[in-house]
C-alpha cells in the first residue's frame, strides 16, 4: 500500500503546496483511492503515474472547499478522458447535492455513473481488496476519518487442520487457498478457517480536519499508520483563536497514548515555510511533535510518497 | 492595458497549460479584471504579481467548467486573504445560482459582497476607468464576448474653444482638464466638450467559446485587439465532429474581413503540443491562421503577457 500526497496546505494553496488530496494505492495493480480533492488535485495527478481509469473511489472528509473544490473538475476530466466505469464517492450528504447542482448549472454530463455513499451514516464499504470504515471527528463541519484495511492478505493453507478434517489434497485445497468456500462431505467449509495469514492485514487511517484526536482511538486499533492534520503549533493555535484544528502537540500526545507506530502529518497552515530557517517553519511543527511522540514521524510534502510493506514497515519512497 | 494569460488549454489542463483564465490590467495602478476562471486559476495567480485586493471584477464567458470551476476557490482565497471590498461578477445567470449553492453546501461565508450582473441581458458596465460591453456568441451553452474600452484617455484642453467661449484661464480650466463639468455664466459646461483626446481609446475584445466569429463584427469596431479561441485546425474539426468551437481558418478569415490589427489565439485543444515538431503542434494552428490573416498574430501561452500602449501598438512583454 502506497500513500502519495497531492496537497499538504491548509485552506489556501501556496506556490509550493496545494490544498488537500491524498492518493492511496493498492498493493497490487494500479487501483487507487483519492482521499479529499481540493482545487487543483487533477493538476497534481498529471504529474504522477496515476490514471483516472484506475481510480476506484473518492472519499471526502468534510465539505470545506480546500477538501472538495477539485471534485467537479476531476470528474469532468475523467469523463473527457474516456472513463466509463462507475465511480463511488463516499462523502457527507452535502457533497452529493452540490455535485448535482454543479452538473446542472454547468451542463456537465458525465459518461459514467456516480455512486454516492453518505459518510454521515458512518458506513463500512467493501472494495475488491480493501475494506473501509468511517469514524466521526470534531470540526466546524461534520468531519470524518477513513480507515483502509486490506482484505486480501497472502496466506498459507493450514495443512494440519485440513488433514485433521480428512480433506483430501487436491482441487478442494486449491479452492480454499484461493479464498473460495467449498462443500465437503455435506458440510460448508469457510476458506478463512483453513488459511494462516502470512502477515497482519495492513491498515492506514486518514483523518479529516479534527480538533479531538481522542476520537480516533477505535480507528487506530491495529493501524500501522495515521495521517492527521497538524495545522498549527500550540502557540499559534492560542494566538489564532482558530477553532476546529489540531496543533502538533495535541496529535502527538494522542499518537503516543495509543502507541501508534507511524504518524504522518499534513494540512499545514500556509504560513509555515518549507525552509527550516524561516519563521514559522514546518520544522517548528516537527520539533513540537517529536517532544511528545516517540514513534516514527513523517511530515508530508506535495508529492511525498510512502509505502507500507507486508511486514508493516512504513517508509518514504525515494523520489525519482 | 496589459493582458496576462493564466490558462490556454481547452477542456482539461495539461502539464504545461491550465484551462481558461485571462487577467486584463488597467493602464494605471494595480486594478485588474479576470476573464474566465477555470480550475487552478488562483494557483496561476500565485505566480504573478496580481493581488486579489486589486481585482475589480470577474467576467465569465459561459458556464462550462473549464471556464468557471476556479470561481469558488478564488473567492474563498480572496476572503481568507482579507479582501473586504465588494466584487462584481458579470456572468450568465446560472453562475449566480451555482455559487450560492456552493456557498451553502460548503459553508463558505465570504467577508465581502458579490454583486452579480447577468450577462444574458447583454449589459454595459462602467468601472472607474473602463467601460465594458457584452456581445452574444454561438456555442453549446450561451456564450459571450466582453469588449473593454478605456474611459480615461489622456487629453489636452481645447484652448481655441475655451478662448472663443470667453472662459478665463484659471481654476475652471483646471477642473475641465481633470474631467469635471463646471458652471460658467449660468451655463453647464461638459468637460469632454473642451478636451482633445491625445489618442484613440484603447479597446480589447475577449471572446468566449464561439463557432461563429461573424457575431463579433460590431464588437470589433474600433478594437485594436481580439482574443478568441482556436480550439482546432480545420482538419481536426472535421474529424472531431465537435460542435461549438472555432478552428484557425475560421477565426482568421473573420479577422481579415474586419481588418483587425491584432489577433490573439488561445483555448487550444490539449492535443496540441507546444513543441513545434510534435504532431499535432500549435504551429499547425499558426500556419493555418497566417494563410488567411495578414494582421499581427499572437498565440498565447500560459503566462504570456501583452501590452497595448497609448498609440494602439500591441506587443508581447518579454518574460522576466
């Protein structure tokens, strides 16, 4: 599973950072999921190897513009690029109404169907090799986190159990290995009862804007990675009086409490410069986080790519 | 008056060209007008010296997404940047409804007022130093051209006329020179009756998508510059069977007929490469246009800037 950041700025784009958008690639094949779609996300995609044909679903964390204003354009471009396959959009209810109003007002007729799933109902959604759960967060608008868990984990046959059961080596073993349930001696045998997973399912949680990281306690169970906003430092939050966002220390303390192995921060206020000597610099956020969190910390930049391998090891992919 | 192209691609952005957006700068001061606002226009603006504080109005030629999907984001960013001054938006009626739906759905509360003017009524709009007329075009959606004429032309006093009238040299002359009407001997004297313009008012016409250039006959009277789409070559139009757009030869023939001094082409199909040796290349459009048009031809690229001086000379500004 790979994470590719398409935008890491909060609220407005800067010269070097776009607003929110994250591509989550499946471990096999070209399939990918888009989480949030700020304006200009399609432009960022042009500079990657991602194709709109292999986009499996779009997840919107909340209705604020820096997380969704790129939706009409990305859908229009996917249509002009010849996409025909239906596309699932998991988003707060307002997004469906807005996209319908947009299609109507701007004469946008998509050549593929949109299948909306309302995140306000905290849905669990199954894709071919991914299960996605929804979790409620705290923000000025209803905001959600999405937990992505792989469902097709490499597995070996449990030979001991098969032998005990008296199931003869042959086609039945093959079917069970491939994940199919089979009938044997009048009994229905479940594939997963006769398989031993080679590794723990990989799980990545991607959260929208949120000022109460504690709400992610359940979501983070079994997760190797949490992607969360760190819009400000603690000092800046107090000065700004801005509500609804997390600051570095707040999310760091939560990640430490749940012993999260890997924390990826994003959605930095546009005031933060990439230059470590500038003020304020995103180095300020790094320092504040590291003071309270002992796991592996990553600060996303636009086009940063990370990979989560089968053993649960998470690391940045070196740029080309 | 300066023209700065923020996007020159039709329909979808490419790696090197954004969708439609043109900044028209006034000859004095920092005031500017934005004509069309495709997705990512605000990102392009970040790479110029233009400020959202000095944006005087936005004109939308028609409702298709590649001409308007950048509106919500640019307004939101202007608001977050502290703009308080009201902003005029001249656009087809659908745009007002769509922006209202967008504000509602995405909780966008702008800290400045929007003043909508419906282009379907072919309005004439006056700004401090610019008069704008609207002209109907032909496209799949109602589409318009906007003619920008400067209203504050440098002028000398008509001394002969002032003397003939017996108006004494002094404060009255000063007021008339500055454009104020005055009272003299019980009579109301109009400033413009006692001024001799130093040059012809500058006029630039910027057209939306349009497959009938002849509709611009009236708009182009007295204009030094027409900005028009040339989405395809003639051959490509025939192959594509696409309706609603102009091809190079079509707009060239019109420009030749009206003896237009300067023609700027833009809105090229994303299939056209900038590389002159590629196929198709925007050189193909240049050649087809030059075969039918003897005036000065310009093919806009993203961030191309042109200036129209007081003498009506139009030229490209050398990049920095």
